[in-house]
C-alpha cells in the first residue's frame, strides 16, 4: 500500500539542526512532490515547503527560507527535511505529505515529534 | 505569498445540520489549486477536496467545495458525528489558512 514512513522522535538543543526523513513505498517516488508541514501543540498547520523528487527543485515558505533544506535520495525513495538554528518555537510534530502537483496532499506520514529544549 | 483567512473560527452545530465554512485569499488564486483538509485530534490531516470542488478518493458526497477567485466554500450538507473536527484550506505552494473548528453544539 502507498505509505510514507518518517524517522523517529528527536530532542535537540537550541541552535542545533535536525534532519527528518520520509521513506516512500507503494508508488513511484519521483512522480509526486513531497511537502513538509509542521504543527505545534494546539496550533494550526504550518506549510514549510515542497520538493520535486524527480528534479530536486524546491520551494520554501518565506518564514523558513534560509533555515530549511529539503533533499532526497531517489535510490532509496527517501525525502529529507533539515531545519537549522533551532529554537524552542520549532518544537512541533513534523509531517511529510505527497502531492500530485496542485491536486492536494493525499498521503501523509505518521509525523515526527521534534522537541527543542536546553 | 498568498494569505488565506478562514471564517468562522469556530462553528458550533448539531449532528444533521448543515455546515458552511469560508476561505478567503489575499489575492485571486487558481481554483485548480485550492484544497480543503480535515484534521482530528492526534491524527494527520486528511485531504477532502482538491481543485476547489473535486472530492478526494473515499470522501462522502455530503462534503462539497465551491468558489473561485478569492472566495471559496466548504459545505457539509448534514453533519455526522465523525465530522466534528478542524478544517483547513490551502492553496498549492502557500501556507494553510488558520482553520475552522466545527464542534458539537
């Protein structure tokens, strides 16, 4: 079945970086964009950006430009999201989600909890 | 960057009632790229509507979307108990709206 499986929970100190992985299975990885979305406890959904796994092209939300990097390894059908210069406000659940360009995010990962604390 | 606003913030209704949720964009957007999502506590979001009016796979026909330009609407014709949740709109490649919570009156 089509699924996205994310890496496990992370605890980081302020100023550090975190890299979350998202492994795709059940479909052709390079045929769908991967979006990254985060959600702090009790807050709304925050779109971080997208990546085209075929070309490697990316588009980042203005809020995260300069601090987020989205990459992929097509040989293992895995997308990555790295967020640097972490602060406490980055504590959230991070989701990856696939999208057939412009047709909505139809498959979501299970979420990865990132906690930033000194 | 397009900014989406949603209203109302909270909608208190009873099962069987009709829910009408609004999503307004800061500038005209392509209706082809407007999506609606449902999220329940502790779960990942679920795609309901894409292209402003097309239901995603497996979505019941009590959910419908409409609109164009800057104004879009999600309608739930008759609320079922499982429909009480938070609903978000999003334009492709842009931030989500702040969400509308539909709770039980």
